């Protein structure tokens, strides 16, 4: 079966939010906003199962929704998470998987507060949350579409279910001066070049699935590897602890160990590419919503290089 896409001051805040033309994201964060030619989504490998899974799905099972390779590892999923319905939204697990951590290009929503998940989906629905990549990223346009299709009761059920899932180590950070050669995917992640060559990291973060084939299976045990520039983790730690140019240490809102605060989501152990996009989207005002102003001010003075270091450090932390 072919898998569907998963899937400062008040003045500064107002200036960022009102800007009709966000800064060019290709300047220093092109690695976080890959742009490739439109192509079909690669099919899941035929006859291949997730390593360690006892599930052997048939065609009928696959047509009903995304395959649940490890059903014993989570509570029974509500229909909105697991099942394909005619005219309804894409099942949440198609992109976020049954462990909530998702895969390259999608958001990690495991263990987020249910109220926060609901708020973000409604921000997509209202148009307050977009992307500073123009035209909008594929995953953003997909989330806007799904947010407009899902009912409020189903949204509440899905949010409660994902909120109950445990957070776990999903990202492995490697400091290096050379990385695999990649090419941008239309769907918003990086693909390995078939040559399997190496090139200088050149100040970027290169995020790849540990096993690309298992990513297309929807295997929740297949994590991400974030290749980051040498010294990025240490520089990022200093920026996070001091608050950098915004002088607002991240732990004030995001809690001890950056594992989540009373209202702010956890940052520790999340995808570096995803976190970079969120910081840049806050900086440009593309990401709005009820609580967005709290992040727009500290994000606004950050440079591309500072964002790169910050997210390298955050991704390296235990969730």
C-alpha cells in the first residue's frame, strides 16, 4: 500500500506578525525547510514488516488505516487516530505514528498536554498557524486541511490519547564535520543521495531517519539521527541557559530539563529540524495562535546560526 503523507516588545511582536513577506528561509535554514520537485510519495516496501513486530497485515488491514506494528505498546487507539473514513480526515497515526513521535518532517506530539494539542489544531484550522516557507510547506497545508475536517469531539479524543503516551528517546545527535550527501524531498525532509557520498556539514543540521525504508513502513521504533556541526551542542547549551540575545532562559517557561512547563511544551529530545522551523516561524510571525506571542519575542533576535546551535542542544537532551 502506498502511504499517504503524513503528514521583546509588543512593537516587535506586532512587526513580526504583520510582515507580509517573511524573511527568506533559504538563507541559512534551507536544511530545515527542504524544497524538492513534486514527486509521488515512495511506497512502503512490499512484504516487509517492522523488525520485532508480530503483525502480519493483509491488504484489507492496510486499506483500513495505517499499520499498527506494536499494538501491545499503547492503549487502544480511537478511530480518528487509526481508521480511514470516507470523506473524513487522514488518521492521525498516518503521520504521527502510534507512538506519537512521528517521523522525519512530522511533529512529535507524544505526551503533549491535550489542551495544547487542541489549541494547535484549532490554530491550523483558523489560519493563525502557517509556515514562513512560501508557499506553505506540504506538511503545514496538510495539517490545515486535516484540522478543518476533524470534528471537535474527535479532536478531543485524539488529543487525550496522544497526551497519555510516554515520551522516549527518539533522536540521536552526532557532532561531525562531514555528512551524507542528501537531496531535498518535496514532502519536507531530506533523502539520501544514491551515491552515499560525503560532504562538509557547512553549518547545517542534516536530519535523516535511522533507516529510510523503515520510515516508509511507519515503524515507530525507527528514530532519527541529527548530524550537527562540531561544538553546536555546547554553544546551544549556553544560549538556552542564558536566553541568548532575548535574555529569556528557556527553562522559565519550558520547565526543568526542558521537559515541559505548566503551559509550554517539552523541548528536550525533539527533532532539531522541527524545532528550527518552529523558532523561525515564531520569529517571522508565521506561527500564531493564543500563546504564540510568548515565543515571538525571544525568537525574534535569534540568528540562523544561533537557532542551529539551540536546536542541536535541545535535540541532544533526554526527553
